[in-house]
C-alpha cells in the first residue's frame, strides 16, 4: 500500500485509489518484466540473493521483531540469483537488509521485521496465488508494496530483488521539491520515517515459474503533499 508519493497531487484523501503498474502477469504465456505496484486506499504518501552473511533473529519475548546482522552488506545496484529453491524466494533477512541499507542512505533509522505483518502479507499472497495479479489488498491499516516477476537462472524475482526494484525509484524522487518525476511511491514507502516495521509474504504461480511478493509496513505513513518521507 505504497502510494505515488508524499509528493503527488491530492484529489481526495479518502476515496481516490492511486495505482501505478509496471507490468502484468495476466497472460502466463507472455513474459512481462519484473513488475511493481503502488497505490491503495489510505492517506497519501510517497513511497538476491541467497547465501548472505545475515541471519534472521527474532527479538526476545515478543517474537514479533528481528534485526539482520549489522555487519552484512548487500549491493543495491545488482540483481540476480541462481538458486531457485522456494526457500530462498522471500529470504526475510536479506529483504529486511535491503530496506535498511536504503534507509541508511538517507539517515533513516532501520526497520524491524514484524511477524504479525509478515503473516498478514502472507495471507494476502495466498489470496493472490491463483492469478498473481498486481492488485492490492483491501486493507487500510498498513503501507503496502507489491512486485512480481519470472523465476529464471538470472535476475529472478525474490524478496530482496523486489526491494531493489523499489529502491530503483529513488532517481524519480526529488527531496528538495518533494516531487516525483516518475513512479516513486515504493521507494518513499521504504524510507518513510513514520514506518518502523515491515513484514513480507510471497507466492508462486503460473506452474511454479512466477513469483509474487508483497511487503506491508507499519505504522502506515500519514500526511499530505507537503509531508516528506524523512
């Protein structure tokens, strides 16, 4: 549920659904490029890699939050993975790590992994399992980013790659003007300082050849066209 930006023109705050789709998975015979989607019902806001040296570790007692190892790094300008085992599709530690590297670039505090959000995201991913449509949930509680793409030997879709695709929108966001020159809602959701927690889900479809990824964020950023993500 990431929107076209803290920086887009507001028509109404409650009824307008803003959607940008990079691609579609409606035709299983076609090969769309990895796709991402932003836009949903809420107040406006701007928005692999296996074998990483990061470990996913739950926080004590609560079981809802986790940190990646701070020493681990992941190149933000590279895509691709060769291991197509389903257990590596999401890779929560690496997905969280990409988010926090992106946030660190602009001086925003790291997010924590939230298992409640991850369960919510996975539940919606299961809903989309029959079509992998780039369509948002009807939730109004959380921020939401969606991406999808084919599973191949190179540049396969995964949780970290979805996050890197969203990061790729950084070039369209101008902090000085607080405007987007293209779709940047996924990126601004990733760096929104109002969001402190993230959880993601995934599902395969089209005969196990296509991966659909969703990440949900809390608290959901609130604001208007004058509100910057950080």
